[in-house]
């Protein structure tokens, strides 16, 4: 077991100096431009490998509510609308089924990193008991399909379809929506939930287009090549293969144990190690669950997790995971301070001390797990816990003890080049049969670039113009100049990154409440007043700085690859008092019935 915090002696000055040194060696002048889109010769990396093309006639009709995106955002919004009697909801989804992230990401070992009880939406409504504390991908995908069936969202859904345009028709007070399948239909209301992590990106490695072996992106896993399946069957076609996986983020952490068990030779190519904490996954006992799942149970768990992890005042911790661990430590440290020392500086110092201790424990875990000392040193994460997405896994580190697994640590420099037969790092060439890109998704690019279209609101105002200097909204949901349009995402709301579904669930509830009110009073056009939007944005920007991805962090998507934050990043903030306070505020705002800041006509 790793050493406990009390057994660790931390030289803070030396540790901070190491953090800065590791950051500096990884800084690049090209920032996010170091990655390339899956276009041209790389178009194949984003094709749907799950289903054949479905032929259908174009649609020319009208629905009350159209939603772009069939992941959690669309599903929870559609469900809440169905609950208030709005049943003609159309979800437009580029995949062949609901699921979003969980439709595309079917790589071996895919699993939620936040506990199932708070991660999987609408568990209480659908009556589903998660099978384990951290559910695997197939179970999460099945929950998405269950929601779609229960709320009859399949009936009007358009799959394998991408929206190419959405324009507000002020004469008819409705949205005109066009797609790449020739559809042109209208909707009174439009929801947008395309998500921040759905456009795969590739590393801009010289020679990447020359590789003559097999390759694919993790979000389009090729089981025809590897063998096995998303349900966990062994990757039995890799026994005689030399395989490289480039990238060691959260996705790779889940995949590597499966590749290590199957491949004849596995090269794990690392630029920056992830912090990998204990997961301790286990089945959920049905008898225990029966005592927990009393009316309102999931909302209580959501609130408890957020209170524990993001600055609330919970007395107990229902989830008890790595996300809430550091918060428990901080509260304990603060409770031990004399009253006269309860200052902002003391609280910041307590937070930093707890972070140092936690990261030292994570690094100590590497030493106690990895047998080769050189590999162990290379797998240690030298940065603060929230500089990168924290990972939790119990099989990742042991995978490096297998003789067939080799860590190729690039010491922050990345791969030199890809060749027709493999790749090169630090002057050494590695011949491989297959390269798997665990390089993630576009983050921080312009909304219209990721979504594939630029919504047009009142008087020809495009969203790209409205957000030229950064996102502007009320509650992260309503945008001035875009009547009857609703955005479902975390920014400018709770901005709770540790559990994205909580943000989406509350947004869906808000949208249904607003739409229900508009229809009930016979004033169907809803818009946020410009002064209300301005006041909300100013309140957010006057709040404390983001804890995620600080400038002194090792480069990554949390901090714009170490470059100055873009306007979009500067505006992607949350409620100053924290996520728990935001959710309480939003609930009061809904329940009041006044809908302050909105106009109904």
C-alpha cells in the first residue's frame, strides 16, 4: 500500500521546483495547433464502425422541440420534456443510436471514472441498479437506450444525421433546421448538446500519414483487427502483433491492461504520465441498494457528491471515492485550524498541503507497484492533482510488470516521427504492426467548428459573432439573440467537471420547466434579456480563478496546452460560490416561477 500522508515528508520548495521543471520541458509554442483534425486522409478515423448506413427519405415536418446530440444531454432533456407532456421531441444524432460518448467509445475496459450511482442519469426513473461502483461502457450505453425507450425518444429520432444549419425564423417564431441527409424541418424550440469531447483529434506527428500498418483512434475501436468485443472478450487477434498506443490519458489508462494481456509486444508511448489513484471497483450489493434506493435517492446522492467534492457542507460522504477524498482532507485540515487562523491565505495553504500529500501518495503507489525502478520513475506524475484529469485504476500500473509491455517515455518531447513501419523516439525506431491513437478530442476550439454548424438567431446574428469575445449566457443555458434556444453544458453554470451528468440533469430540468411555463401561459417565445445576461457574465468573471489547469500546470487541455487562455477558456467559468450553491440557486430560480431574466412573448 502507498505510504499515508502522515508518513510522507514533503520538501515543498523542491516539489514546486520539480513541477515547474516538468512543465517547462513540455511547453510548446504551437499549443493546440500541435494536433490535427480527422480530415482528408484521416477521415477514416471518425467513421462509424458500429453500424451500416441506414437509408431513409428526408424529413420535412414540424416538432415542438428539436435537440442536437443524442448523448446524456439530449436524453435527459427529452425525458424531462416527456414528463411534462411535450412528447414530439426530435433528437438528431450523428451516431446510429443514443449514447453520445458511450456510443462511440467502445474500447476495451471503457468505464466511468465517477461512481455509477451519480454518473448514470435517471437511474431512479428507469429503475436500474448499477451492477458495480464504476459501470463499464456496455451497461452505460444500455442505460442510454433504456431512457430512449422509456420516454419514447426513438419515435422521432434521426440517427446517422448531422445538423448543417439552424436558423431562427422570426416571422413564424420557430427554428429551421437542415441536415446532411437533406432534411429541412422546423421546431418551436431548439436544444444544443453536442458536448465538448466528440470530435477525435490526432497528434501532429511528422510522417503520420505514411504508416503502412494498421491504425485507428480509440473512439473507433477496431475489434475486427484486435479480436474481442466491448463486452470484455479477450483481444485474441493480437497475440502475434507488435502494438503501440500513443497517449497515456484517461482513455489509455483503461485500455493498456487489456492490450498488455493480449499483444505479443506492447509499446505504451508516453509524453506526460497520468496520475493514477486507487479505484477499488466492486459489485453493488442488491440488498444494500434496496436500503438506499428510497424515493429521491439519486438526487440526494448527486447533491451529496457535489457537496463533498466541490465545496458544500455535507456531513457524510455517500460516494467515498478519489474525487471526494481530497475534499475530506481539506475539511479535516480546516477544522483543525484555530478560529483566528481561518483566513483565505490559510485555507489556500491547507488546500495546497492536501494536494501535495495526495500526489505524493499517488507517486508512492507507483513505487510499491512497479518492479522496474526506471519505469516507475517515468510513470510518476509531477504536477498538482487537478492539472490534468485525475485517473483511477487498479490494473494500469501492474500492466507494466508484464515482460511484453514496454513503456516508451519521451520525457515530455513526444514522438519524433512516424515511419512506414513504426515510430521513432529519441533517435530509436520501433517497428510495429499497429498504432492506436489515444490522443483524445478537440477541446477549446470554436463551438461551430466542433458542432459542424453556426446557429443563426435574430436578425442574422450568428453564434460565432455573439461569442466572438467568449461565451455569453444566462446560467449557461440561454443566450441573448437566440430565442427558444437552450444550451446544455457545464460552463457558466455549475461548471462541475468531476461529474458532468449532474450539470446536464439540472439543465434538462430547467429547460422543461421553462418550456412548460411558456406553453401554459400561451407565450411560446422565450428569450433572455441582454442586461440579465450581462449581469450574469459579470458576476461569473468577478469570481475566483479556475482551479483546473492553472498556468503553472504541465500542459494539457485543462490549461490550453500551457498557452495563454483563449477568450472561450476565460469565459468557461462557473458560479463563484461553487457548484452546490449554483444548483441550489437554480432550483430556487425555477421554483419561484418568476424566471427572472427571461421574457415570454
